[in-house]
C-alpha cells in the first residue's frame, strides 16, 4: 500500500486549470521531491492532500485513508509544513506545540515535544511568545507543529524559502533522521540542488500536469546525459561531430564546443574523430548534468 | 485531552490572556450604562409595578453583556485566525465539524457568562432584585449566549475582512440587542413598535431572562423559551453545515 496515493486529481479555478489530472503513488519511506515553477500547481496539490482544498475530481489516500471520506484517519497520518509563515500570537512555543498535539488527541506528549524542540534548536525559546521570535525561529516552530503527532507522512511546502544556512542544515539533519526511521517525506522546493541531494525520486509539475517522474539519478542520466566541453588548439570541429553540439552559436564563433554525450563510451570515438582530422586539443572537460539542467530542459520542452 | 477539549481550552486561554480587554472592559461599560441611565431615569420611569427602574435595568444589562461578549468571542477568534492564516493549524487536524462547532461555541458561552456574572456582581448593589425563578435565569443566559456564540461563528466564517465583521456587529447585533428591551419594557412603546419588537429574537432572550428575576415579563416565558430554542436550533444547524462543507474555510469548497 502506497503511503500517498494520488489518482487523477483535477482542480479548476474559473478559467485556470490548476491541476489537470495528476496521478502519483509515493511509497512508504520515500524522500519524494515535487518540483515545478511557480503556478505549476504544487501548493494546490498539497492543499488537496491536506484537506485545505477540495479537488473537482479524483481522490487522494494516505496510508489507505481517503482524505475526504475518511479525513480523520487520513489527517492523523499526515503532517504538513505550510509555505506561509503563520503563527498564533497569543501563545508561547510550548503552548503552541502542546495545543497542536492536543488537536490530534495526544495526551502527555511532552517527551516527544521536548525532543522535537531539541532537534530544531528551539529548547531555549520554549517559553517565548510566538510574536517575539525571529522569522527563522517561527519557521522552526512551523516544522515542529507538523511533527507533534509523529505523522508517518510529512509534507514540506518550500520549508527553506528565505531561511539561513544554519536552519537549513538543522532541518535536513532532523528530517533525514525521520526519513531513515521510516517516515515518508514529500518536499517542494525551488532549490534544485537541495532536491538533488535529498530526494530519491522526483516528479516535475508544469501547468498542473506531471511532465517527468523518475528516480533522481534516472532523471539526470536519461534526460540530460553529460556534456563534453572541448577547447581546440587549432583547426575546426570535424563535420561528423557537429550534430552533437548543444549550443549552435558555438559553431559560428570561437574554438570551444559543448557536446552532448549520453555516457562515457561516447568519449573515445569523439577523440578518435578529432585525431583523424588532425585537430589538437587545448582542454577537455566532462561535465555531469545536474538537476537544474534537467529542470530547464523539461520545463522548456514540455509546452 | 481530546481534540475538542484542546480547542475549547485554547479558546478560553485566548480571551483570558487579554482579560482586561475581553472581560474587565465590558463590565465597566455596563456599569457606566447603569450609573448614567439609572441616575437619569430612576425617578421618572416605573416599568413594572413595584419594580424600580435601576432594578429593572440590571438584568437587561447583564443579558446584553452576555450576548455581546459571546458574539465577540467566536467571531473575533475566527476572523483573526483567518486573516493571520493560523486557522490552518486547526484545519489540518482530525477535528470534526461537530468538534469545531462545540469548541468555538462553548468557549464563547463561557466568556459571555463570565462577563455577565461580572456585570451582575458590580451592578446588583444599585437596585433591588428578587430571584423568583433562578432556573429561568440560567436557562435563558445559557441559550442566549449559545445563540450569539453561534451567530459569531457564522459571522466569523462568512466575513473575509474585519470591516465586514464590524458591519455585522454594528448593523445587526448591536441594534437588535439595544432594541430588545434592555433599557425599557416594550409595553411602553407605541403599538406598532411593540409589534415590530416581537420579530426580534433577542427580545425573547432578555424578556425571559428578566422573568427569572421579577416573575413578570412582557411575554409568557414558555413562549420565549420556545422561540429562543427554535432560533438556536436553526442557527446551530446552519453553522454546522457551513463547517461540514468547508464554506469559506477550505478553498474551493461549496
């Protein structure tokens, strides 16, 4: 049974088709990335999963519980860190966390609350009013609130937008630990290097549709391949290699060419072709594509 | 604690932390009404035979405070949470629509009753009161508070901005309370306005409440109880339906 099963979710806001039939199955224990440009539908999808929004059609189950018809059981299994930095100005950090815990029917949860606070470096602020906290500290509380009931599925909607390096490291250390302990993590972020480092599988969303879905390495390997950058000492690029050049402008000027290669075995024939043509190399680099290249390629291609 | 108990406790704590504004201030306001109106009208108006005006005024002011504060609590809590965005913390939880309804309404009832009790304690010394039927006092105070708490919940869900809520309060709640016979008996009104007053549900809450003190009222208290009861059931049904559908709380809900 998938931790999160999303089946053909459609959502329209008047003229805008926010989600045009999204289906995803996220297995238990995955660290799953949900990427896409602003307006792609990521937050709408998360809101539907969390019951903050209702889909026009389709359904979502969390550990087998439908988020509409069986919402109580579904929400017990889900922790959501919202994108907006919201807080209740009436209460201290500890009161906030105790109450969030109580909403889930948990009594005597102080041991876990203390542990969550310690892991997010909040212990020193436990009795501080929410209003008196810095933005970064409020963000930590927001994360802690999502975790008070130890949900098996944790959704983080751009948790690191505008936060400093220290919090990012603290957060990923703790979330990484939870993931290793079996919690399923769903992350949306604009920091692609973060997604590349953390997620084992990624879906890319564009205009309300899934345009790519694969393991992180798979996406990088299959979609983009690698790049071989050649700088020639003299001579010009043999005609046989010109179709591999990824930036046509390079053919017109200069002596540096970026060639697309799918794997290392292609390198030797390229060098052989250069030798045959009597072209000498000044410099050569083999660059691995990263998630950003994949992202740009997919978002540019899938119109 | 269960989810409902937590929400109830949170709502109590929310107003208690700012009790100067939510409890003390309305008690002082009611005391001022009593001093001013009592002083001006004491020797000029006799509403019921054998009942002095100040004595008549005390239950009216107590009930007015109960009603207005019950409304203020649920409505301001909802609108503040909506506008600051922290309502999401409640919406993400497994709390059912019944629990949400009970949590918000009961906490608002408690605030209404605390303020009402406070007003009673500071004003009771100014006029002679009998306690002819204490059970009626309690029943009408509870039902009146529950009705206004529910109206506050509905207004808080419906309003998207503070000024919409203020309009609801200033153009509906305040006139209906003031015109419900807090300061006068409707028998002192011309027949037309007497008839109009019978369409104001707030009138029955105050009239029934006052009956508990004096054993005299403009309308039979059983009739008032029936009307107030029906009004409560209708409003509660509406509020629970709004919460169940997610109307204006969960985007895209109908």
